[in-house]
C-alpha cells in the first residue's frame, strides 16, 4: 500500500470509531440524569457504596466508626453561563468513548495488525478482550477506589473553619474523569509489557532488577493522585503493584516459550 492508501485506510477506521463513540454518546445522553446524579455525583454522598464498605471494614478491624463517613463538606455551583452545558457535553462524549472502547480498540487493532510480523502476532489472540477487560476494571477501580478517596479528602480538607468548600461542577468533573480514564490506561500495564517482551524490548530479568524502583514510582504517583494518608496510598498501590508482578510472570512465559521454539527453528 502507498502512503495515501494507508491514510485512506486510517481515515476509514477513525470514521467508524467516531460513529461508535457518537452512538455511545447518544446512549449516555438519553440516560444523562441517572448517570450524572447517581454515578458521577455518587462519591460526594455519604451513602456511596465505597464509604459503606469502608465503614464495615473499620468495624471488622476493631476500629469502631473511625473509617465511617457521615458528612462530606462540599457544595456545588456553576459560575459560567455555559458551565453546566459544557459539563454535559464532556460527560456525554467521554461516556460515549468508554462505552465504545472495545470497538474503538478493535478498529485500531485492525489498522495496526497487517503491519506486524508473524512472530509479533503470535500470542495476540484475544487481545481485544483482554485490553477491554483491563480497561473497564481500571475504570471501575478509579471510580470506586481512587476517586472516592480523592473527593473525600479534598471535600473535608480545610485550612480554616471559616472557609467553606464551594466547588464548580467543571472542576469536579475535571477531577473525576482523569482519575477514571487514567486508571483504565494504567491497568494496561501487563499487556504493554507482554508485547514489549514479545518483541524483545524488555525481559523478566530487567523487570525484576528494577522492581524496587518501579514500586517506588507507583507509590509516588499514587500519593500524588490520592489523599496524602497511608491507608489511601496502600489501598490504591496494591493493585498496581500486583499488575507489575503479573507483567513479570507474563514476560517469563514469553521467554520460556521462546526457548522452546528456538531449537525447533534450527532443527
């Protein structure tokens, strides 16, 4: 294919992806009140599911009601003429992208796949399923774990009792959405390292050698995006560290399979 043929092929895949996102956005737009009120605004309510289970965990650990949340000290406001409308558009478009993510990635994979070599395609069966699954798990992790801790901390943080938290809805959603999408992308770590191992860019020995450095980076990043308390850092860091360990295991499998196949190629 010529350069312009590649551009034309890319245009087709992008167009199909945009159509899928628009369809997803229409679905989100139809149910926008439920999604905004009960899902996206959920973490600012004291009866949010994460807070309930956190309270039960504290009681189970013998801490009484130390981890129970009774009130979130925050009020919402819109200080721009088109503030609420802009938030609505962002919610609809980003929600449409999340719903359409498996199809969008499938279109991306269809464009990239012909350019890969035979040895690079080995072991890619089911890649769309695993990428989509990890993405949605990451989004749920960001929504149920990272976002509530972040929102709760900043809602109850005050440098003086006379200052009350009045958030704009734009700043609230601009905090929620990156946390959710960022978690979805972060959960792609095992698959990214798996494919890098397939093409020989990284190895399990390399990942084991820099395990401590990687864990330190994970903890630092988590500390930045979550409230600065030990419990939040530990709870949010454990899944990412676990994903890193899974990445090492996957790289070891790739190397083991490669050692088995190499003698066969020479025979």
